[in-house]
């Protein structure tokens, strides 16, 4: 799958994989060594995340059902819990620095293509 910030005309990732089903969503990136540039994980449904058991920092972009950014975490650190985003349909977990590099902000529109991401 590919994710693009349409508002900023910026590529967020071209190798986004979906976490489908309860266990893949629960596991997320736990156990992974990191994310390479262009990689990411789409978790849906999802209104909050944690980083317990993670080995690296990552960026998190929470999206509403209409694909608007409703929450952002730059370089989400290990052993943390995010806020709860009641209106989020899912979250993109991306390599640390993607939010800064792309200038992604709250309210931006993000297009996710090429896979099965559901938006609430």
C-alpha cells in the first residue's frame, strides 16, 4: 500500500502493510528491528497505541474515517501510551522523522491506496 499526504503533496510511505485481525493489530511493530524509509504499518480500527516492547522510535499519524489527520506523534518513544482518538479510524506507524520531513499537520488529508485499509 502507499500513503500520501494530499494536502502537502508528500509521500508518507510506499510500502505500507496492513495489520489485519486482532492479533496483528495488537502486536503491531513489537519485535521489529525498525522501519526502513518508505515502510510503515496501517492499523485499523485503532483509536490509541502503545510502544511497550518496542525497540525503536516511530512516527504515528491517526486518521479519521474521512482520511483527515486527527492525531500526530513525532518519534513516539518506547514504553509509552498515546492519547485516545475517539474519532480515529486507524493509525499509520512510520519511520521516525516522516512527520517532520513531510510537514504533516492536523487536518491534512491523507490518501491510502493499493490495499485493504478500512476507514470506520
